[in-house]
C-alpha cells in the first residue's frame, strides 16, 4: 500500500506523534482585534487550554512515558509562559505555530513574513534558540511559506497532507522535511463549536472521534505509516475527551511495535536515514503551479 516505506526505529510497525496546537485565544484576537475583549465566554473557552488542560497533558506524558509536541503561536509563548514551560520542563518538544494564529494564505506576502518573523522572535526571546519545527495555523500554508521556512533554518514542517510517510518539500533545489498529517486526525471537525465565532461543527461524542482516530492508527500500523494527531488543549483536553485520548494511547501501547516520538525526533530520524542512504523520500515541488491556470486564458 505504501510504495516507499520508511524503516522505523527498532523495527516498529509505525510512528506515532501526539501533538497539540495550543492556540489559546490568539486567533480570537487576530480575527476580532476590536472586540475580542468583549467576547468573554470565547476567551474562557480558549484559555481553558493553557490554564486547565496543559497540566493534564504534562501528566499524560508522565503516565504513559511518552514525549509530546506542543505547537504554540508566539503570542501564546509571551502570554502563557507557564503553560509552555510546564510542557518543556517535562521533556516535551515546543514547536512554532505562527504568532497570532494568522492564516498565512489569506495575507499578502509581506504581511505573512511580518507575522512569521514575530513568531520566531517570540520563540527565541523565551527559549534562547531558534525553533526547529513549524505547523502553519489552520493548515493555511501559502505559496511563500516554504521559502520562509527554509531561509529561517527550520528542520521540518508538519502542515501538509501529501503522503502517508515523511517526504521532502522542494523550492528551487532547497528542501525541507515534511511530516504529513490529515484532517481526520484533527479534533477540530469533531468538537469545535462556538456560535459567536461561527464554529458550528456538530458536537461529536468522544467515542465517535476515537473511532476515527483508531481506524487511522490501525491502517498506519498495518502498512507502516506515520500517525500525527492535531489536537487542541481547549478541545481534547476537556474531561470526557481526554479520557478518550487516554483510551486511545492505551490501545496503541497494548498493540505494540509503535514508536512514540516527538515530531522533531521523527524529522531527525528521517535526516539520519537519508544521510546513510537508507531512505529516499519522495519530493514535492512547491508551489506546484501559479494561479490562474493557463487553461483559463482565452484566445
């Protein structure tokens, strides 16, 4: 089923990365700059993530002896350093997730770069070093994003959905490791609801979401794929939902032959395999084309 299988460490059948996007109320402010301060119920819903869920996530990692990756907007690093540090102090990876959860492909090239640099500055000011991993807010990767990531020295991205295993993104001969995920592993479609901000997905029982997550894991385990969750502390960190997360991790560990890793560890594994000639990833050139397509032109 996978034409270009990757060898996972210690003969594991698949790799699993438990990753969280701790957006908090960053996007609320970006898209509602003049009235976010009056949207108090929304604020509390989003702040539940850093204030209530993150301690649970840290304990989750300790309980199961796994390391997780927390993708964080730069503004949230500045606003909620206690949450970021709690995850980092427990050995989890912290990766960058924009600055104010801006949607890059809805911005001009210049505006995208402005917020991109602000995110990097916030990360460096707090941790004293540059980030190595990136996930574009809302999966809104633009035709300029790859170039910015390569020039800034990022080692990997985890925003795109072009394969079942790690692959390379190419911009004019320069490459970046892509660790793909997919919408079915994102908790947003199952849980995100808030009328005031036009989040109107049907609220799904955790067992229904768990059914999808588990089926995707079973396929990755059978065929040697990569399974990366895209969960949000304010959504999946709630009581009933975190209980489902615990049930899923227990299922994965009971099945066995699973490599649990941070996305940075997976990227380093890919890089090492490539250096030894043990794995040759597929390559996708970006941007794939320019719009509008020439087919739209008329004689």
